[in-house]
């Protein structure tokens, strides 16, 4: 089934210990939709400026991503410039130029209003709620947020959380959102605010999904998926959005929502994140095959499963 | 098969956000041997002072641990006092009094010299090497170390690493030992120094075992075991030693050394660590049943395995 993502299309200038690139295609919606495109039909809603060319759009189109929800505005596309040190979990931002993104008021094209799976990438929670309310036929809504909104718009975010089924954030964000330094306790507090599921991304240690009481009819036991021990992370940009793309894409590709599907979705999320960091920008996500994805899924399985060696 | 541990017996005064205790039984050898005692025959070599009573020794004896390798010296037993904040991964040490431990020169009782499994807990690497050289029939030697020795005795430690089959340390220690901030790269550098296996403990994120080339005839793919998301860690003291006790104890209990055994040992390590933190000091490790251990093993499996719901 189809999956719609609302987020950012951007140009990124990135420096890591392994090299640097200038003004390459980036943004949460780019990583998300490319990663999800290996699993299901994907539709993007975002805004770009005059500098976003047909060639940039073709990167998404070649993966079958529907781009007719992209709004073309006057001005420049969102731009981010940052640098990672040896600790790839922390980016140092040099510049954030919102440009056309500043006045982004996402409108879902009519023909996409009945899309069954929705992902609200990391944008203003007020906009997230606005999108969510436009769409009344969703089967599952995933969402992301960040420290900036947790601190800056806590009340608006609290409202948005009631409209999200599965929230995907990292350890720091979870603890900040809950005001609790114990991750499992913080996770349960976040779940009490609305989401039925909470995926906490641990970076190189993988990710854990926590479930609210009685949701998905599957009990409340958490489930943990690994990340791949990767010797050389070339560029961590977009790893979280790629995780979300794999996670939501796999779920949308399955007819039903149950614990088994969500568990596998966690693995596919980790798989897509592990590919994303192999190259600068989203490049690796443009040229994968489903066989490569399945092979890596097996590596994730072998990394964690007893009695299952290949 | 029997397992011998050389390490510290100590008295600990511990404060955590959940409470505090004064001068309770502790030390690496205590946690290790109690955890291992659920799997195999355990022998302790350590030194204690006049304040270590028959009652303290009985804590080990009741679990069947052989205590006749404990040397009774004049003076006081090793004492540690410390505090944990909300971040249970970091202890603030208030006092370390080595006492009789300062002149500890471990002698393995003759009747124990042919013990097949050996664990060198975190003591001076020179002493670790001395013990290792006394024992010529070992099938597997596990070892621990810490920042203090990595910085203070790097050459001595390098020699000791050549005598250890499986080293168990944490992320920070691994990176420090290798001088590399990428964990998988650091792990491979440590393996190049001697150990055939390296268990990196990630605290609340579990642990990963990395293998050297062609060791145990099982390839070099790492294996990752989870930790339990625990809402309330009452006292993290001894979690790492309890992990090591479960890991080495399970290995010693199995006839053969292969990848499947090592994978399960990683799970049992995590299981014993998860019990250790439930109470102050080693208390929880004194009153477990094998059924409780197996039940928790199943929880670890459900936490990580696809297609395996109970």
C-alpha cells in the first residue's frame, strides 16, 4: 500500500573524517523516500526552490517516487551545512538556511488524501498536525521530532503526539521528551502521551521499539533490532530518516499490522540505515537491489539470532 | 568443567538514587563466582583481611563455590566506596582502600592448577600474566582490564593480552586500548594484539563479541546480545563481573567451544548482569534458581528474535 511522507528536500554540504561534499541532494524526505521506495509506492510532499532542478527530481523519480506533491516556490531550497568528527553521532552545524522551507504549509494533493500510510518527518509539530488532520484514511502514522521542537513547542508537540501512531526518535530525545533519565521509564511516559509505539534509535547500538498497553494486540514486550558494526561510516547524514524509510516502507508493503511485521520492520529500518552511511549523501540508496537488502537482512539476523547460522 | 577466577573480594559502600548500603560484600570475584555458580563448579583465588568473616565466606560456599583458594592476610580487606547518579553507567568513586590487596601475589593451590577454564578479573596485568603462566592446562582463558591499566601499564598489559583467549571490556576501554574511535575498527585492532575473542560490553545496549580470524573455526562475523530494558536499576555495581560470570560459567558447563556455545554464553552473560542490578550488592545472585535464569533467557530471546514469539 502507498506511503506518503511530508518532510524536507534540501541541499547539504557535509564534511566528515572521510571526505566532504558540497550542496548535494539531502533532506529527511529524500532519505526517507529513497529507503522506502524498495518496499512500496512512495509519495513525497515537500517544498523546493528555483535551484531544485529536474535532475534533482529525477533522483527520486528513478526510484519510482511520486514527486507531484512537491511544491515549487520562489527562492532557494533549504540548505544545511555541517561537520562530523570521529564521533559520528554528533553533527556540528555550520549553517541552516530555511529559505523556502520557512513558509512551507504542506498541502496534500487531493488524489493522495486517502494514502493509508503516512510519515511526518521532522518539521514543526503544528505543520505535522495540520497534515495529519487532512488525511482521514490512514492505517498507520509515523512521526519524527527533535530537541528543537521538544524544547521550543512542547504544547504543540504534545497535541501532535496524540495524532501519531509510532514515534521514531533517539535516546536523548526520548529522555528529554519524558523528563526522565531512565530510557525504559522515559519510553513508557512517552507512550502515555499518545503514540501506540515508540521506536528509540540508539545509533550504532541499534534501536528498540516499545509498545503501549494492548496496542496492535501484541502485548507490551519491547523488541530490539541491532545496527551493523560498520568499520567506516563515511557519512552518517540521513541514517535516521533511512531507518524510518525502511521501517515504514516495509510496514506499508505488508497487508496487516502485527508484532511480527513490526519486528521485521525494525530490522529493515536498521538495514536501510546501514546502507545510507556507506556513501556521502543518499547515493547508496539510489542503486540498491532488493537482493542486497535481503542479504543484509540475513546478516542482521545472524548478528543477533541463536540457532540460525547460515 | 571447573572454572577458576582470580580477582578481588571486597567490601563496598554504595549509594545510588534508589538507596545506599554500607560495607557489604563485593569485589569482582564475588559477583563473577556467584553468577558462574549457576552453571558450573567455581573456584576462587583472592585475598581477604581479618574483617572477612566465616559468614562472608559462607555467601560463596552456599552457592557451592570453592573458597579454599582464598588467602587470609593480616590487615583489612579491599574497600571501595562510590556513588552513582541517574546515569548508572558512571560511578563516582569516593574511596579506594587497597589494604591487603596491595600485596596480593596470587598463588593457585596445587590441586587447582589443572583447572580448564580461567578468568582473570580486573587486577594488575602483571599478576594476571603470573597466574596464567602457573596454569598450563587451560582450554579457555577470559580476562578483564580497565582504563587504569590501559594507561598505566600498557606494555605489561600488551604481554598479558597475548595470554588471554577472550577479553571482556567496555566500549570506552576498547577504544582507549586500540587508540581508535570506531568501535569495530578498535575491536579488530585489539584482536590483532592476541585475544581470539573480544566481548565489548555496551551497558544498557547489550554486548558484542568480535572474533579474530579463523578462531574457534567459526568465521569472523560478530554477534550481539541485548541487555534487558530495566526501568529501575537499583545498583549497577558488579553488572560487568556478573556478565563475565554468566558468560564464562556457561562456556565451562559445555563440553565444546563453538560459535553456538559462545552466542548462548553472550545471552547468559546479559541475563546474569540483568539480575545483578536488581538488588544492592550481589544479593540477587545468591538466591536465583536455574528456572528463573532460563525464563529470563527466553525474554532475551523474545526481545531480539524474529519468528520466535512465545
